């Protein structure tokens, strides 16, 4: 049974359709990355799964239970971290952590102290004195100190410095190894690429691609760079070739994965001095879906 599942999920706000027949599935012990720009529907999806919003049509289930009608029972087994954390200003960070952990009935003081050290948080300070990054640390410590079966994380590293992002990644992998499931919404593609078993790309409320990184990489282009002893003529005329750039006898270009054998055979007729190729990254795949010019990157496409 899937830990988290939506079927033909639709959420409308008046005439605006925020989610359009969304079908998701997250399995046990899986880290699922959920990526898309601002307004794509990531946070709306999470709010439906948390029982904060009611679906207009379709179903959303967590642990096989209806996300709206059985939200109270579901929340006993999940931990949630939003991207913008608001805390009680007159409580200390430690008091907030203790409050959330005690709600689960299984406080682990050793685990709590370990996480506080890892995230380098001063738990004695009042929450009103915390920066955005420190507020985020409080929420992450409270979540990872909890004995949850599913972690729902919506832009969880917002405001954290690179060192703390690394600590966060360690915590995610630790929970995964412990058999927990993680639903991670993020705009940091390198983070998703490192942590996630599968990835779903959402655009305008629709899930446009889903699968493992290896399954998705065939949909994008491989980067190649060659240096030859003589000029290469006619490369740009081959099928699947894009973005050819030449400088003397050095060529850089992209090639669609199915066309690689033909390109390699073509280049074998030349004396190749240097040949480099790199697998497409998650960012390459993401960019191929979020641009308006036939697959060429748009620097403004990657947003929250």
C-alpha cells in the first residue's frame, strides 16, 4: 500500500484550477521529490494532503486514509515543515521543540539534544529573536526528533546556509535508512537530485513527468565536448543535435539521447583528440519543461 496517494485530484479556487487531475504515489522508505516553479501547485497539493484544504474532486489519501475526513488520525503519524515558519514569539526555541515532540507522546531527549547540536541552535533564545534560518532550524529539529512515519517537507531549507543544508540532507537520509518516507517539495534541484529516489515535475497544476532520475534522463539531452585535429563539417545537420558552439577545432553541443550512436559513428571519421560527455542533470530535465523556446533554458524558469 502506498504511504501517500492522490487520484485525479482537482482543486479549484473559484474559476481557477490550481490542481488538475493530479496523480501521485509515494511508497514506504521512499524519498519523493516534488518540483515546480511558483504557482505550479506544490503547496496547494501539500495543504490538501495535510487536510487543510478540501479537494474539489478526486481523492487524496495518506496511509490509506482520507486526507480530509481523517486528518486528525493522519497527523499522529506525520511530521510537517513549511517553507516559512511562524513560531510563538514569547516561547524559546527549546520550548517549541518540546511542545511539538510531546504531542507525539514519545519524547527522546537524546535525539533532541543531538539535533540541536547538529543544527547549531541556541534553544534558550526567545523565538522573536530568531532569524528566518533559525526559525527553520526549530521546525526541522522538531520534525526529525518526532517518531513519524512520513515527513512532508515544503521548501524546508529556505533560509538555511549551505552547511545547515548539508545537515538537513544527512537527517533525510538517516530517516530513509530507518524505513521512513519523505515527500520533499523543493526548488533546489541539486538537493532533490542527491536525496530523491523518484521525482515528480508539476506544471500549472498538472504532473507532467514522474519517475526515477534514470528513467527521466532519456527525455533530455546529453552534453558533449570534443577536440579534433581537423574541423568537423556537418555535425549540426545530424538529427538530435542542438546548441552547437565551435572555437577552432573544439566543439560543444547537446545531443538527444536516442541519437547518440549516430553522432558517435559520425565523429569516428575524424581524429578526435579529446572527447567528454556528461549525463543530463535534473536541472537540464527541469529546464526542458519550463521554457518557451523549444527546450532552451530560461534563467527565470526555476523558482519556488
